[in-house]
C-alpha cells in the first residue's frame, strides 16, 4: 500500500547502508591477536572510545551539527522556511543526548585497503616479528540477526561533507513538500527530526579525522544493544597499555568450512623472516587450511623496530 500523508515525502530518504567492497581488506594485529582470530574465527571489535583516534565517532557527530547549522543559516535568508529551520534547530539542541556515542555502546573492528604491507602499521605492532596482517576476501558477520555495518571511512576536511549536506537538503525538500500539501506543523517537524537523526548517526560512523587518511580504513561496526535473540553479543574486556578495554568478538568465519575467508597472511618485518613465515604456515596446517603454504608470505620490508 502506498504511503500517504507527509510520510510519503520522507520515506524515500534513507541513511547510507553497507558500503560495497570488492577489494581485499587487511587487518593488522600482533601474535596474540593472530592466534585468537585463527583459533576462534572471530575478530575483536573495540569500543570506539578506546580506538587510536580519541575523537572517533565524535568527530563525525560534530561535523553533523556544523552542517545543520550552516543549512539553517542558509534557509534563514529566505521566507517560508520556518518549519525546516525549526526541525534543524531541534536537531542541534537534542543531538547531544541522541547521538550514537551518547545513546549506545559502539564497537568497531578496523581493516585497511592498503595491500597489507604499510610500514607505519608494522611500527604500531612492534616490529621484530610481532606484527601480522590478515587479508580477507570478504568481511561479513556469519550470524544473520547480528546488527552490524561495513563502512568505508571518509576523511573529510570540515567543509567537505557533501553527502551529508545532500541528505539534509533532501529532508528540507520533504518538509517543503509536506507543508505545501497542508500537513500539520508538528508532525512534519517530528518526521524531519527522525530522518535528520538517523542520517547523521550513520554519517558519524563513516567519518574520521583527515590526519588518519593514509590508513584507507574500513570499519566493521557492531552495536550490541540493538541485537536480539542469538545475535546479542557479550561485551568482554581485555588489558592494554591504555588500561581495561571493552570489546565484542565478531564471528566472521565460514560456519560450513570452519575456516576464515583468507586471501593471505603477511608476516611483518622480523629478525628471522623464514622461521616466522614457516611458523604461521604450520599453524594454518594445524587448523586444516588446505592451501596453507600459499597463504603466507613475508612483508619484505627490512625494518626491525
């Protein structure tokens, strides 16, 4: 049945969903992480407040408020935009309590689209044979009702937020169509506010400070509080050099083969590359990977930490 009333103008406006990835995505880790991922066929998604960028998620949320403010100021130059301005104003006033970082526990596992051999990443994982990158042919969670999103991270300078502005413009257009159709003011504002909130929340998940752009990052994002039934993940905790870190373990292995969709494992710079590579090959063989010998190679970078 076709939607009637002002909803018909707002329903077509949807937040961005999963980003399609046809490339190999690489996850850097240390020896402990490699063993955990291979043995459990799960990858740890860390609470966003404990990732390497202290402004993780918050940066995108602040950009969303900035775009809403700029749009409201622009609309104020012309008459007839009072309802759209009211919706944008309420969005800005309420955003502090409804933004994702204030409302939900958000977890993310990071991947790079960088061939799995970046010196800055090897430095971050200690060098001297302790770093590994796992290349995945696909990144997907193997439990259907587990709420997650695979997103390609953007690194905008503050003015470069065209996609969000385009979505906000579409919401303003829906407001104007609703008003022209005689819809009641408060119902239009409520519909606009709901769309502004969800569009901005998803946008914030996909944005990171431009200083991290060399990572070419993709994120596998999980929000445990939204899950129901068997998909509801358990929040766990691990020690780190920054203290206790919350995480969830995301199932990414193939349930039918009991193996990961691996393209390659690269062993980082080490003092004994041959032995390091052989050890990972033997580990894969013990886990019944039939192509273990062709799945592992050394990075070839002479850096030793």
